[in-house]
C-alpha cells in the first residue's frame, strides 16, 4: 500500500481526506461508493463530477479522523468500522491534495442524508442558497467509477479496488 504523506498542509495546497468505501456484490464484483455534489452548478453534470466523500482537514487533525468525519457529514452514514487501508495521496487539478483510506461499507444509498451548506447563487448575485453538499451516492464498478469521478481520483479508485486492498479489508481470501 502507498504510505500517507506526513507533510503538513500549506495554504497553497489544501488537503482533504477521503473514505473509499468498497463492497463486494452478491455476484462477487467489487464496487466503490462515489458521491455527487449538490446544488445548481452540479445539477446537470455527471461525467467527471462525482467524487470520493472527502473534505478539508481541520488544523492539527489526523487524516483518518478527518476522512471518517467527512464521510458522516456528507453521507449521514455511521463511519465504517475498521480495518482502514491507507491508499495514498493524489493532487487534483485545483491543486487540492487528497489523502484516502479504503474501508468496507455496504450502505443503502437511498438513505443518504448529507449536511447542508450555504452558497451564493447565481455567482456574484449576493443571493444565498442552502443546498445539500452531496445530492446522491452510488456504488460503481471501477470502469464506470473512473468515468464518473474527478479524473485525478482515478489512482485512488484503482488502489481501493485492488486485490491487495480487498484482501486487507477481509473482502477477498
């Protein structure tokens, strides 16, 4: 597995922590959970718009603690139980670093209950709008997840569904 960097976040490179929730279907197929951002900007966007549930680290916060907190905030689901597998770090186009941890989770996505955030919409209008941070979640096989997710997250998706990770999570012999 890829080690998680211990470099401290800097103002030029914000860092987020994510949970890569994986499950095995009844047919034996591994899947990963992605979330779709809420709000009018994202409403008609699909390919490349989805993401692992993630969010910014609080000052001094441990990345795994942040990932589990963000999972619950964005999905409303209880944090997955251990074990957790560090699957590394990527840098997105916006320069945000994302560190991720794979975990077992087989949630009923119809029960998603995201936290809400305030945005200004339309931009620069001064009008405030309260939206869910995440409007839906879905499990995908790797090939579909790679088309749905932010392209920079592809390596994290691959690592989360790798045989080595699935074995470490107790999902494969």
